[in-house]
């Protein structure tokens, strides 16, 4: 699961680990122990975000 810093919580990380899901969530700045995550994978998240933005734009044009 790739998510942004808003989803950084120990409770969520434990729930994902119980289900066997790997998480790629950077830790917040106020965390006492830094979280290790895949930085390259997290950078690719931006591509997905832009894709959904474009799909929403195309939908607006198609429904006019």
C-alpha cells in the first residue's frame, strides 16, 4: 500500500502487516524513530495521482 504522510500511524501499519500487506508510507516529521520506506516507490505514487487527475478532467469534458 502506498500512501502519504496523513496515513502514518502504528495502528494502520500493524493492521497491514497482519494481512501480509507491505506498506510504503513515510513517517511524519514528529516521529521519534524514523520509518524506513521505499523512496523510489513513493516517488512513483505521483504518477498515479496525476493519472486520476487527468481522468477526472476527461470526465468533465466528456459529460458536457
